[in-house]
């Protein structure tokens, strides 16, 4: 990887100017355009020589037969890590963002959806917010209601007063009394525990209290397993993906198809976002750094959000590599902090 110390000040400034011009105009940048920068004080010929050096280092390249140059992924990475001047949000933008997320403070799902829309609306790109990890969600109360054909309706409330409904299929028919007994056992022993760990807690308790294990406890274990071990259908909230069609570098139909397939299948997006859970603040994937060909022309700017001082999810912006990083980075960072604060205030 090229480091800033590998370039002199003149080359660094020229690279910074080229990247900023390309992000702003979306057109390959030529030496004549850069020569108009008074701070460079170089002739077009001298600038061409510097650009040739930058191209040899793999920081810029010439698309097709154009006389201009555009940044490579390595060029963007050096720019973002070492040359970028971040523009902090002004107080009015911060207040508006904070107010928008507070409007639905009684409905966590609505807060997450609002955050995704805000990311999209402000950046004119795609906004994504992962749902809180199951490890961070606690059980408050559970009820089981009998249905026909060995089915049971499970109604459980999690922290934040969110009510969930789920139908599970059991191996035998349970009477209302048996279902009530199982619910009473789970509520008495495991209210306040993380959903993903409840079954483990039950199995551990049963192992330590072998002499006291009864059929009711076994039934409770089985229904807890059916209820809490399956993954939810929705992993993240995505908004504004059609905005990406407005960028010429992403408008190729085959490229768009790959991108939208990745959004619908979710696996690659979730894998990328999961890598950001342990990040300290904003993390950025540029082009092929993501490891997925569908995102070769995209950048993903993310930040984790926390509830009760625990990281529970990630939010971010997906757009072309030619994005205004100096604006997107602080916006993503602040939105993550405000989303965590909004969820904490419930």
C-alpha cells in the first residue's frame, strides 16, 4: 500500500486536487485543468510528469483513450486516509437530524427506518441500517396460544416494548394449561435475558438440576428452541437504492442487476456490515476492498451504533466510489451516535 511518505508534497497536493475535481465534476481530470490551480504553480508539462509518476504508482489511471486521469482504489484510499478534509455538520443540520430521529422514539423499528431514509435523503445515495443483533435483545414476557395442526402462536415482548408474533410447529398437541405452564416457567426464570442465550441458560439449569427436571421444563426448552434459534427474515433496512441509478458509473444495466441482486440476497451486504461491528468509529470500503464484485464501483461508509454502551448494529451509506467523502463521513458518524441516543432514550 502506498503511504503519504512515498510522495513529495507537490505530488500529494496534485493527487488531492485531482481526486477532488473528479468527485465534483465526474469527468477525467487533465493536466491543463490542474494547471489553473494557483497553488500548484506548475506548467501543464510539469503536471503531466507528476501525473505519470502517480500513474506508475497505481494511484490514478486513464480510462479508455481519455487524456484525463481518474483515481484508482489505491488513490481514493490514500486520499481518504491522509488527504481528506472532513467538513463537520453545522449546528442547524445536527439539530434537524436529532429532531427527526426523536419523532418516533416510542417505536424502535420506526427509528431505524427513519435513520435509513435520512442517510439516503441527505446523501442522495443508498442508506442502510442493520437491525439490532439478537444478542442485544432481551426477553420481557412470553405467551403461547394453541392453534390447529400442532401449531402454537408465540407472542413475546422484548426490551423497548416491541411485540413479536411467531407461529411454531410442535411435535405434539399441547393443552392451554401446558402452554401456560411453559410460559410461566420461561417468564419466571429468564425474563431480562438475551434471546440468543435463553436456550443455553435453560439447558445449563436442567443439567445442574437433573433430579428436578420434569416434562414441563422439557416442553419449555423445546418451545424456546423453536422460538429463539431461527434467524429473523429482516436483517437490515435499506432506503434509496434507486438513487444509485442516477450515477453514470453505476448505470450499466448488468452492473445494476448485480448490485440489486446483492441487495435482495442480503448475504454479501450483511457480511460487509458485520465486519464493521467492531470498528472504532467510521469504516470505509472502497471498490474491490469489499471483496464482492457487485460493489467494485461502490464505496460503503459505515459506523456502528450502540445501545446501553453496547454495539448492537451498523449503519452506513452505499454509493459510487466518486462520493463526497468529506460530507458523507461526518454525516454517517453523527447519525450513528444520534441513532444510539434515540434508542437509549426509549
